[in-house]
C-alpha cells in the first residue's frame, strides 16, 4: 500500500465512497466556519479529469518533511538519507511531529502537520493548520499554503521550472540506488514527492477542489 494524492476525488467516486467523502466535506465546512475562514464547497465538476499523484509511499512524504524541518530550523538541506535509514526517525522531525503547530505558524506547517495516510487540503488560505479530532485524519490543511511551501522547497532543491512530475528523469532519480552527484538529483525521492505535491496544490487552487490523501 502507498499514499495516493487525488484532486477531484468525487469525480469518479462510487456511491458508498462518494457518500463518505461528502460527509467529510460537510465536516470540513463546519470546521472552516468555526475557524472564521471563508466558506468552501467542492465543485460539482472540474475543468478536466480528476488527477492522481503519488508520494513514493509513506516514506517519501516523511523524507520531504525531513528536509522541510531542517530548513525551518535555519539549517541547510541535510545530507541525503543513508540506505536503510528512515526519515521519520530523524530527531528533528520526530520532535516536530510530537509538537502541535506553532503560533505564529512555521514556514512548512501545512506540509508537516498532516496525516500521512488520510485527510484533506482545501483551497482556502488558512494561516494555521486546523488540528481537530473532527477533521478527517485529525488535520485540515490549506492547499494555498501547501503550494507556497512546496514552491519554497522546490527552490531549495533546485528543481527546474517546468519539470514534468511524471517525467522519466524525475522517476529515475527517485528510483536510483545511490543519490545523484549534484543538484536536485541528490534528493531524488524528495524531489519527486515535492513536485507531485506542488502540482496537486496548483490544480487544487486553480479548480477550487480539495486535495485528498487516500
């Protein structure tokens, strides 16, 4: 199993699953109202087909978050993960996971403080991640903020503008047994996940549709 990232989750949803998603969206609407945020409603139709993105399993998402928390702490990008090392075991990332989002918010809160297997980002500009047990997955993030955060990480990684998230070049860098010698290829998995999330956030903001972690 792995994490899929979907924009337009209702478009192809069958009856029982569609009902569950609509219930999630109703809960999200109530959370946004309580937070004083602007109202949001999932569009009935998208401009184009629903889009799916991959995160290189759960470990890929944690690997990208590891880079984010080091940058947020004022550090440089940490060295690439060594073979058989888990990003989620990084001491700095572990410490951030154990804490709630800060006030004022950190530079990567919406990326880091979110379930790694379920939940949503909505195209509403929220300063703070909504942490609430009534939120699917326990957290509700903003795809507006996720877009800004992944763009910042893409800049730190040196990802070329216009690089296709489904390109063979990007996949080969992520799938390489050894990190690349220089540039973004040193962080193949992190670059892959960053670009997947960035494109998902762009579509979410452009279409007014939620990003769903499934």
